[in-house]
C-alpha cells in the first residue's frame, strides 16, 4: 500500500501542473464573478486559501525536482490537500449550490488512476464527507441580482463540465503516454 515508484515522480509532476492550472482557474473565476456577474465573495479568505495552495505547489515543485521516487502516500496526501482546498473555496462560495462542486470528480478520477484502491477509497470517503458538510453549512453567495441565479448556475455548470472533461482527458492522456514509454523502456531492457 505504501509502495514507492518512479511513476510516482511523473504523477507528482502532473499533479503540480494540474494544481497550477487550478490556481489560475480559481483566480480567473473569482475575478469574473466579482467583476462581471456581481457576486460578492469573501475575497480575503478565498485569496488566503489560494495563497496556501501556491505555497504548497511550490513545495510540490521542490519535491518533483528531487530525483528520488515518490510514494503512493505522498500522492494520496497531495490529492487530499487538493480536495481540502477545493472544499474551503466551495465553503466560502455557496457550498453545494456552487456549480463547481462537481470538481471533486476529476480529483477522484485521477486518484483512481494512480493510487491503490484502498487509498482511493479513503479519498472518496473524504470527498463525500466534505460534500455532506457543505450541504449543511457554507457561506451563501451574495449576488447583486439574485433573479439571474439560475442562469448563472447553468453557465457555471457548463464551464465546470468543460473544465472537468479537459482535466480528466489531459491527465489520462499523460498517464497513458507515461505508461507506453515505461512499457517501451521495459521492452528495450
């Protein structure tokens, strides 16, 4: 269960880049909804969460740069932190009413692709628990024009769907390529 693999280094690198994209997406989303949609978000708290993600991602980059193999537990911890950061941002922006709540699913799909089933099951249970908590408690959205809430929700769901498809496709394609390269190297050996 705590196996150390060279593939773990490649997976950790992929998680670094995915988190980098997520941070950019989070900042863009916050800016768009604040400026163009008229949603008033708790910016200091949300920016603190994103700043902590940036720091964690810097540590991740340092870990990727080390040439030692990475363990499944490290990958588990990385995805757990991602789920926690997503949960914090969702808590601050409407909880389960936020159209981006299904962004739990790409993280779990990635976990299913790279981790043993026991660790993936822990992450799935963690995501379900977070989702349940968000259903009971979160900071409600403060909108300039609440009459347009359903239109905003539908637009957010569309963006969320495109992001989810892109993340899963990108990660699976890179995983598949890494496996083909590894198989080719094994064949050559």
